[in-house]
C-alpha cells in the first residue's frame, strides 16, 4: 500500500512541473509518520526489551529500529523517484529525512542518558580520578590509592553499558555509510547521463558531506563516542589493576595469572572499539591499552626484578636450575619453603612473566592489525598510519 501511494504521489507532481515541491511534500508527510512511530517505539522500548530478555541493549535495539525505518523509506521510494523524476533528486529527500532523524536521535539519546544515568556515572568517574591525582589530569591506575570511602564505580558494572554504546555508535556509522553510498551513486548516474555538469556534481557531493557532518546525528554520536572512550578507559585500567592485585601463582607453573588476565582485558577492549566502526575510537583505545601496559604492567614487573635474584647467583642459568629444583621439591612435598625460597620463586616467575608479556604484545599487535584491516577495508593511508 505504501509503495502504491508513493507511486501515485510521485506520478502527479512531475506532470505539474513541481519536482522540488513534490519531493518536499511527500517526504514531510513520511516524516510525520516516522515521528509517530518512533515516539511509540521509544515509549515501548523497555517493555519490549524485558519481554525479549534484551534489557541491556534496549536503547541500542530502539535506535537500530529508528534508523532502519528511515533507510526503508529510501529503499522503497528511490526506484519510484528515479522512474518519475530521474536521477539526481535523492539528496533532496535525504536532507528532509535527516532533519527528522536528528530529532528522533536527540530524543532517544536524552532518554538513554536519563535511564542509564550516564551523567552520574561520568561525574563519579571524573571525581574519582581527581581525588586520586589531587586535581591533576587523569592519571593511570598505578598512581591511585585504595578508594577507601570513595564511592567509585565498579568496572564490571560498566561492561554491559559500554557494549550498548558500541552497538549504537556502529549502527549510526553504518547508517551514514549507506546514505553516503546511495546519494553518491545517484549523483554519479545523473552526471553520467550528462544532466549535471562537473561543477554541479562537485557542489552536490560537498552538500552531501555537509549534510552528514553538520547533522545532529553526527554530533550526538561524537558525544556518545566521547562517553564510550571515558568508560572504556576506566574499565580497562580498573580491570588491569584488579588483575594485578589478584595475581596468583600456582606451584609448578612458569608464569602467574596476571599476564593472561591483563592481555585478555586489553584485547577485549580493543576488539570492542573495532565494533564502534570509528577509526578515531579504535586509535584512542589502542593508545590507552599501550599506556596501560607500559605503565601498569611494567610497574608490576619492575619492582620484583629491580631487587635482583636473592641468592648471590650471577649466572641466570644457575638461578633457573635452582628454581626448577625448588618447584619440584615443593610439588613432592619434600621441603618447606623459606622466605628466601619465596623471594627466589617470585623473581623467576616475574622474569617469566616479562618474557611471556613480550610474546603476547607481538601476538596482540599482529591479530589486532588483521582484525582492523578486515573491519575497515576502505581505510585511507593517513588513517592506517594512525
């Protein structure tokens, strides 16, 4: 029925010579229907999410539906528009639809911030950071003290929220890519039919980019990305600090638990940043991960190694032999460990941790580089260097 109505509408206005007026009137009418539908879906978002057990991604689902509704209008009506108006008119429709998209995006993000208490969480993180650095700029965890009475957020409480923001941002990026591709192809076809000059084509493409960049959707997504980066950094740093604090060595193992835990956290955060579909976001999280490893991990490894092997051994080969001998004896229950044995074991385990960390860094670099290439196949040279 919608297709038939669209076809009747677009058939009338070209006959009257009202090309621009026809597109404007039709798209404005469609926007009214979209507005009513979006408001209804936003009101029902939490109820639907509870019914489908998707409460944690309720707003991401609603946002996805909002964008899909707009894209469906374009997909349905573009062939009809081309049939009766020809190529080169899609941008006029998109500009009007984008205004409606901006309004609905703003309403959704406001409700999201309210329901998820975004500003409260941001304030708590910022206040906690300031309390640990004496008002200085945000420092990494190795400069922080135990929180004590400070009411700080637990990193695990942010995990689901970060995932929801990631989905929302990726949907917006895909929406923008779709719009850019469809309108660009429409302009190219109009130019190829010689119904548009080179200067007009350039002006239309510039107008498209301006429409996208100056849209409220882009602004809202930049703000959302900023929130995501703050949450992701806090999650990464606090989780790494916790992994170091809960470091555990099992007898007979060459390394302790923190190496696997730390690199699992860093890898998880970088992979999640790739999901945002934002190159800037990925670069920021990679930089945070590098800083976290450079300061948190190295700081945890430096202290035991700085004091040296506590036995007078000069040859590390002898130290390793002593370590394996002690470890074997402990497993068999033949001897009791002394303080000096514990210190020796800690030194050698830390040495192994450092060696394993070096291997993990190389593996992390290789794997993440491949995943980024697959996720951003059209990335330009400048952004690759970033």
